């Protein structure tokens, strides 16, 4: 279950992360630029169901991306993460964990696949449409992150090999040579 809480045993870890982030935010133009945009930082403790903390931290680094003022550290127990970030980035991370941190993930692996030409949400919809009619396939979870232009896939190694071939055939430039450019960050 994922929920924000400040448990008594984890207060010291939260205070250490918050102190480091506050010092970093006040130290120079980088911190001032963040404050000018109105980004407020919040520290949450996230409780994991089945995913190891090290895997969740790697997922945060690869998909959400590290920032100078953001921190993710393991909590006092193996199923906790202490995360300091903006509410929007925390919400993205929670959505990823909600979709991927499942008890039935024993044989499944996580794959983070960059998407070059389509929006990751469009590629996920296409792939789901193709595999929906396939009989007796292993469980596949697709979590698109349009902001980082990545598609996170949770499945078995053999199934990912088949999906990768499909995604390579679907993620191609638009016909006629017209490039679609993303203008917002």
C-alpha cells in the first residue's frame, strides 16, 4: 500500500533528507530558479508492497530523473522509501509504483524503454490493442510516461522480447517525412 505518513521511527531520516534539500535549495541560483517557478518540495514516506527499495529507486532515477533538490533514499525498513520532491513529480512516481508494485510480480521484470517517434501513451495503446486478442499470454503491464518519453513495461523476459519486436515496428517516423516535435518540456 502506498500512503504518505511520518512514522516515529522514520522522522530522523525525513529530517536528514529535508535538511539536505533545504540547504541545496538555498545555495545559489538553482534554488532561486526553483522557487521562482513556484515549485514547493514535500517529503513523503512511500510504503512498497512487493518491489525492493533498490529497484524503486532505480525506477525513480531512470524515469522521473534526479534533480539537485530531489532525494530518494531507502527508509528504515525494506518496504519504505523516503522521497523529497515536488508534488507533481511525487504524483508521477506514485502512479508508476501503483501500476508496477504488485504482489504477483515474482517472475516479472521491469523494462524502461525509450520511445523515439510516438508519444509513449499512444504506443502503449497500440500495443495493448494488439496483445488484447492474443490467447494465453503472460501478464503485461504498460505504464507510459509522456514527459520522459519512456514506456515502463513489467513482464517476463521472453514476453518482453516479443513485445520489443512489436514496439520497434510500431514506433517509426510519420509517413511523408513530417516530423512531430514536442514544444513543451
